[in-house]
């Protein structure tokens, strides 16, 4: 019963004989590689891990750093000046 159901699903598939080219049939079989070296390489440390750890350490240092106030300490006055400049730039005509 299962075989009949499977056969019905494959009704629109091309015949198996014509789906593989003659060149592929005449070619030698592919050479298989052992999986042990490939799977063992997954556990080996990679250079990207060391670089990532270095970047994480630098990020931790920067997150803890205190950046001093540039120039004058009146941030409200600087913010107001920057807002006035931004408004003037928005009103400026572009040629």
C-alpha cells in the first residue's frame, strides 16, 4: 500500500534513466575523503577566536573608560549653539 502511495507522488518526475548525463555515467566515481580529520578540525582553535577575544577585552576596557568633557564644561551652552547652527543649516539655500 505504501509503495502505491509513493509511486503516485513520483508521477510527474522524469524517468531515472534520462536524468543522469552520459558523461556523468562514464566518469570515474568520486573519491571519498575520511571524515575524521574534518570533524576533528571543528574543535581546533581558530585565529578568529583569538581575535574575537582580543576585541572583547578592548570593548570591556572602552566600556569602563570615562571620557572627559571636551573644552569648556558648559554642555548646555554647547548644545544650544549646535542646535542654532543646525537650524541655520536647515534654512540655508542649496544651489
